[in-house]
């Protein structure tokens, strides 16, 4: 189980190996981001992408799937997130890529109004199989404390 007290500012976690498939790229785009360069080879070839690429929102969804799996594996006691800052899609994600995640804990503090939780800010970086960063974001989230009366 990973509680607020277990989290160390500056710590970096690396995890995930999410295969990006053509079928998933097209299915996601069809439902949520039906732009031609996500759906059609000929249309994509006429853009700077050069071929079908995943929607940035699909990249976010794949990242979230890896984050949730990591939370299950580590027993992270997450309580949700009030949002994401500085979301950037840095490079295209293509079918055939395999994505992984790196998270760095930037800061943490105990909630002043709800002593059963801590708040933290983390930098999330997503890489393809060649180690090229394809997405970055900074998120804020809440996590359960082991000892609601404890101090830092």
C-alpha cells in the first residue's frame, strides 16, 4: 500500500508497456476525434504526420490506463485529481509504437482542511519505444494518508 507518507519528493517511477494498434487508433478516433489524419491513410499522408497517428486524447487515455495499472500494482491510495496543467503532445504516436510512463513527484503537502488526505503535484512524461518523449503533463492529485492526525 502506498500512502501519502510513503511518497518522496524527487522520486521517479517508470512503468508501462502499452502497444498502440492501428485498430485501436481508428476506433478511438472514430468515436472521439474523427479527424482524417487519425482515420485515413491517404489523408494522413498529406499531412505532417505522414501516416495515421493516434489522437492526443487517445494518448492521454492510454497513459491513464498505464497509471491506473501502476496504482493497482503499487497499492497507491489515490483519491482523484482536480486536474492537469501544461499538457503537451510533443511528437506523434503511431500504430506499432509502445508507450511507457515516467512520473516524478514534484511536491506534496498535507491537506489543511481534510487531514485524511495529502495533495501532490507530479510531472508525467510518456515515451515511445525509442525513448522519445511524445507527451508531457503536470498533474495535481489527492492521496489517502495512513495517519490522519500525523504531521510531515
